[in-house]
């Protein structure tokens, strides 16, 4: 089995520079762990999940939120490169696909090794689809020449509205769409693959709930 373990952490308020000390505390703990662990026990990457798009500030001053967020991203990106030397990834919300945020999205892609796009839709094509979310990020990564940097996130957790998840559709629908996603993007150098959130919800997912008694 080729299993790689990444340390994951984040809070939605950690976008602000006043909150950076929380990020630094986590990074310092990871650095201490790495230095005290055997080679087989080491983290191979860090995944940072900060989602300020869920805050009221995003609705009123999104560009300021992005400016502050990028300040923190530059700080932790430099630290990881200088002191840890392992892969750095982050989750990005679909809101950043909008053209008005393209400069910030491009900088996010540049500063991370990989970006997991929260493309939480259960249909590939059409308005408000997986493709409509992912295509702008792929285009930015291609322009930057960032190979294998874009991960397409999919959701299995029960959430509303139904279009966000496969919880009610089952594993067959998920697997079918994962194949369609790979077929659509595998020719792009910037495409890394898919990421499913999360194992605890995927494992008990019925294969085809519409046909189960």
C-alpha cells in the first residue's frame, strides 16, 4: 500500500494576520514531531484548510479578506519551504473561481504545491457544475506551469442542498463521476487527481441507495 500521511489543520478565522500565531504554533509542533520521528513515521505533507468564505466579512469585504489571507499564506509557505521541506497544500472554495478573484487565486496556486478545489457538486457539466468550478483554476495553473497542482474535491458528507454531495446518490454515482472528472482533466499537466471528503462518510455510503430495500 502506498499511503502518505499529511498533517491537516485550519480554522476559518485564521485568514487574518492577527490569528497567524495559531498557524505558527501548529507548524512548530509539526517541526518538533518531524525531528523526533523515525523515517517511516514522518508526515509527507501539510494540508491547511482555512475557509473565510463562510464568514460575514467575506460578504462585505472579500478583497480585504483575500489580502489578509494571502499575507498568512506567504508566511506559512516560506516557513514550510525553509524548515520543513515537505509538500504544502490547501483547500480553496469555489468562490475564488470568479474572475474578480483570479489574481488572488493565481497567487494561492503559486504559493502551494497543490490546491484542493472544493468543487462540491454531483454533476460534471452545465451551469454551476463541477466543470464550471474547476475549469478556471485549471486555466490559472496551466498559465503558471504548475504541474500536478490541482485536486478536484468531491463531497460524501450529508449536507444541503443535495447538489453538493453524493450522500443520497450512493457510491456508484460517485465512482462514475470520478471517472468522468479524470477523463475530462487527465490531459492537463496541472491536474493531479480527485480528493473525496471524507473517508468516514465514504466508507458507509450505499453503492446504489435507490435500489436498496
